[in-house]
C-alpha cells in the first residue's frame, strides 16, 4: 500500500512542473502562424482574392433574370388585352425571363481574369511577408528573454561572491586585519546587488510579456527554453559578402516577388483600360407575357363547344353575320366570362432575340484618361520596384554593418573580461592581506560585473544581427 501512495504523491508534486509548458523558438513561431490575429487578417485577404478570381471567371457566363410585376390599376387606363381604354379598376400581371451574354468586350474579361490571378498570387506572397516580419519580432523578443535570464544568473553569481566576501571580511575583522567599518561597505554592496537583481527580473518579465503579446497568448506566463548557444564566431562575418547576400535576397525575398507581381498587375490594368477603345458586342434573348383581370369575353358573344383542335369558339350574335373568334387552348371561361390565367399567359406569350453593338465614339475622354492613369500607375509600380530593391540593399548593408559593430563590441568585451577578472583576483588577494580597502575591492567587483553584463548583451546583439543576415539569405530562423 505504501508504494502506490508514494507514486501518487510524487506525481502530485510534479503537477506544477508539468502544468507549465516551456516554449522553444520553433513552437513560438508555429503558434503565431496559427493564432496571431495579424496573420489571420492577412490570410483573409487571400480569401477575398479567391472570391474576386471566381467572380472574374463567372463574368464570362450569361446573366439570366426573371421579372414579375403585379399592378392594380385605377381610373382610366388601356387594357393590355383588348388595347382599349377602360375605367374599371383591375389587376394586371407582367411576367418575363431575360438572358444576356457578352460576346466581345475588347478582351476586358480575359485581362480581368489574368489580373485576379496575379492579385491572388500577390496576397499569398504578402502572407509570407507578414509571417517573416512576425518571425523577426518573435526571435528578437525570444533573445531578449534569454539575455535577461542570463543577466539574472550573472547578477546572482556576483551576489554569491559578494556574500562570500562578507564572510571572509567578518573573519578578517575578528582577526584584527581589517577595520570594523569595512563590513558596512560589503553590506551596502549586497543591498545594491539585490536591487539590481530585482530590476533585472522586472526586465525579464517585461520581455516575456512582450513575447506573449506578439503571440497573442495569455493563458499562463511563458517560460522559454534556453538552448545551448555557442558563442558567435569572430570569423563568421569574414565569409559573408554584402553583394552576394543581396543577390540571394533578390531571388528569395518575398518583397521582391511582390513588387514584380504588382508591376504585372499594373500592366493588366493598362490592358483593361485600353479595352474601352473597342466595341462591345452582347447577345440577349427573352420571353414575356401578361395577365389582366379585365380580360373577359365581350357582351353579345357566346361560347361554342370546343373545336376538334381543342380551341373554344365564341360567336358574335349581335351582327347580321356570325363571326367566329378563336380562344387559346385552355379551360372554358367561367366566373363572369373571365378568360383564365393560364389561357391569357399562353395567348400573350412573346419572344425576343437581340444583338447589341456599342461602338465608342466620344465619351468625354474618359477612356483616354483611364489609359493615361493606368500607364502612370504602371510607371509608379516600376519606380516602386526599384525603390524596394534599393531599400533592400540599404537594409542589408546596414544589417551587415550592425553585425560588424556587434562583432567588434563582443570581441572587445571578451578581452575586457579577461583583464578585469585577473584584476579582481589580484584585488581580492590584496584585500585579504590588508593591502586594499573594501571600496577598492567593491569597485573592482563592480567593474567585472558590468563587463560580464556588457559581454552578455553584446553576445546576444551579435547573435541577433547574424540571424538578420541569415534571414536576408533566405535561411530559416532558428537558434541552431
């Protein structure tokens, strides 16, 4: 019974550890791609573009519309059945079905489809641009956390050294080697270091909050994984060339792909504008009929039995000569000699087919001005492409220069650490022999602590700058 109880107790104690998940850089980037609102908004533009492409393709098909127009007439009006004036209020109904299709539009429909296809490709590229920018923000925030956590470790290690110095100072004071006042300087140093640790912890929490805000993740505090990161090589930049990086970026950078697509879109706009110079040819067809509540068999007419063909006959008995009138096929008129609905619709049925040709002659220079505007937009797209390439080259040059500066700073800080470490050890020996004061020891210790913090900052700055260069080379962003 004791063994199961021990196992259950062990797992209960581990719950807080298991409940708090750690985040790798890869997991952060993948989570942002799935959950970040900015990226989701960017993908909506792709869905809009897909709908626009579908619509541009459907524009080639005919349009079919039905019409139903009921009306109540009052006063004097023309009976649509008898084509005579009447003053009796009645109800009429018009029904119709019309279809039309564009046969030729100056290639406007075809160019519109091609433009929509390019716009869809551009939205996909823009999604990649947004994802890349998000990944850069994530890796910057991730490295800020690592730097802050490493800085806390440096300060904590320094605090342990200071506390050990306090113990040695107390022993030396008791031995009469150092004056009693030296312990006060050490205690002040300990208090100052504790405050510095608190400030560093606040910086780390703000860095975690920044990463959480980028990811749109607020369920619990983010704890990142601290990978084994080798110190950046000082010779790594020597293998790189700005022009070579720029050439690689031109082939892989999504911003460059986007500007090429935008130029092609602007070119299609020019073709669409020029389609206004050509005639438009369209074909239409339709059928219609009507019904009227005033369509009755006139007074003085009587209905005869159906003819062999199924038609009803009415005869005028008020004239000397009987005249036969043929009604359309259907049921015999009933209530108040009203001609039935179906009989009227069939009798009044009509059809039409038409061909329409619209030839542009003079349209207030709208077509010419549209062409001129679209050509200017195309030139602007060309200029924007050159400007984007220029900005890309300048960004790469700046990134490379920043990496060079970070490399030099990291190298100088490394040499500074070696010198200050040896100087601090020498000061410790002098202090223990009573040849140096507590202030001198504290000053040497502070200089070493600042140098270690600076080395830590320059290390991550250099690492980040190298990742920026890898980003321009089209390499995946990771800490491997």
